[in-house]
C-alpha cells in the first residue's frame, strides 16, 4: 500500500480543502493500493464526505483577514505559538505516517513557513518521500506573487525539495512559468494538468428545479457566494437590484449564502429576501452542482472551484470576483472573459442596477450553450493522479486525454538535493426547509447538509 500525505492550505474559504479532497478522492478511486492522509486546519473539513482509505489530521485553525494577515481563529494563542503548534503536529505526522509522497498545496514552505522544519528533516536516499507541489491556475498578480516568492525563497524550495510542480490550469489562460518569472530549474519541473472538472450532482437538472419549486420553462438565476465569508456585497447587490425592478420583471432567483458567512450579514440577507416573493434563500448546500445545474444563469464570485463547476456544467455565468486580499479571482475572470467563457462585472464597479442588467443580457441567450469549447482541458484530476502515480511507481489504468500543449523552457542541469438551509419567499417548499448546524460546538449531522426531496 502506497501512502500519500496531502498538506492543504486552509486559511480562507473552502476552495483549497475542496480541491485537495477531490484529489484525494480521485487517488483512492484510481487504485486500491493507495491510502491518503490529509493534514489541514480547515474548520469545515467535517462537512465533507471523506472517501474510504482517506483520513485526516486536524490542525488548529488559522484565519486570514482582507489585508492578508494571519492569526489564530479560535485559540487564545499568538500567531507564532499557533504556527509552532501546527508545525510540530505536521512534523510528527510525517515521521509516523512515513508517506511515499507528500503533496503540498500552494505554498512550498506552507503557511508561515510551517513546513520548513519538516522538509529539512526528511530522510535521504531511498527512504526519502517524493515531494510534489500543487498550484492552482493563478495565485495572485504577477507583481505580488513574484515579489513574495523571491523574498520567501519559494523557487529555491522547489529546486531543493520538490520533484514536480503540478498546475491545475492551462497555459492558454495563464502561464505561470512566464507570468511569475520561474527560473529555468523551477520551470522545468512544471506540469500543466488542466482544470479540474467536477463530478455531476446527485440530482438531475429537472429534479433540482422541481425541488426548488421552479415551474417548467421558468428562467432561474442561481446566485452563490462560494464559502460566503466575503460574499455579502455580491448577494446584497443582487437582492437590491431585484427590489428596484418592477415585480413582473424580476427573474426567479435562488440564493446560496455559504457556510462561512457571518451571522449579521446572513441575517440581513434573510430580511432582504423575505420581501421578495421571487426569491428563495439557502444557507448552504452540499450538492452545489445540482443547484447550479438548475439555473439558466449563475451569478458567482470567481474562485477556482466555482469556475471549474461552471465550466463543467457549460453554464452562462456572471462573475463578480474578489479583489482583496489578492487579485487571483479578478485575473481569472478577466482572462476567461477575454476567451468568451463568462461575463465579468468588476467588484469596484458593481451597482445593483448594472448587475441585474448584465444578468438580464445573459438570460436573453440562456437557451444557447456557453462558449466553453475554447477551453478543452478539464481533465486535471486524471493528469494529477497519473503524475503522482508515476512518482510513486504505480500504474494508472485510466486512458488520459491529451493535455493542453505547452512549450517547455529549456531544462536546467540537475542539481543535488540537500539533505443549513432556511428560506424566505418560498419557505413553503419542503425541499428548502432544512436547518444547518454550523455553529462551533454543535455536533455535526450529515443529514443537516442535505436538501431533502420535495416528492
């Protein structure tokens, strides 16, 4: 049995842990000879279905504010003390689990360099585990990322410790080797795997629409804020835009707040939605693929996972990206908008009226498919799995589609490695009458995350 340890970057939102759990799931589904241990501080880890042969070690939670500064989320500890505690747990986990491969998400040295000690203590020779860095398509602006990576020695970490860098993106959208000025020795290790297509939802589009009480042929706009921690502005602008429209012109709309939205902004959205009979509001769904498939147009932020869901579903989308603390979402939305994959409203230019005008324009064309044929590679999971299996000497029996061609920079000479849902407006629909127990200290119940059937 081969052992893979996954370190998941986990300080803001749900995107990173969702992506890494998808990778873990695909690894164990692709071979009975793999077990995976996920190391993460995500406070929402318990809300996800954990596959067989996957387990996790929970680190104390960190949080990151809109300025990008870290702190302890719950414990009465300084940042230094929390990072030291996390680093010690990581070090002992690696030592006792003895992984064949360590897959690191996003940061070569981890959050606040908490992986540095563990990396320096890895055994040498045949006992040394393979190290693979996994990067999403875009980290931040080229200026910010290049500056931080050079300052923090990230390129040197890739040279010294990592065997491969997997990018779940396409150079057609963003070639990070060029944009982030990767030195030749680091660029030579980069493997573009493609975007990660999402698994289908548990319900068909027709079933999801019926569960939401949407009439046949009735246009539906689904509005989601992802994890929701900073999604209030998007959702409140949408609801205000609806309020300003004549009642007869308001499209049927379903709002999903996200589990990490604060109590006060969530309550404000409930009050606003209560005044609009065309609106249903749900705090959280663990079947967002079904919910999004029900919509004719989806309004969302520009996180990696959300965009992958939209690409998988071939949905017409209006993206209002986050622009703080980093520009990752804004750059992704701008690049994909240029390719005709989606429409973008800049967050600093958003108005309720303008947002609804953009949505109305998309609804006019909702009967036609979105233009996703230009971005062909959504096979990121398969290519990631194949690369990881190759590193640890396992075969993949899955026939892989060709990756997006990417011209490789000249390879540098080898260098030695150093040693719950409550609704307003349509609250009478049984499918929406669930209650989410997300408060800290409340026992988790899987049933509370499921939208029950109306039939």
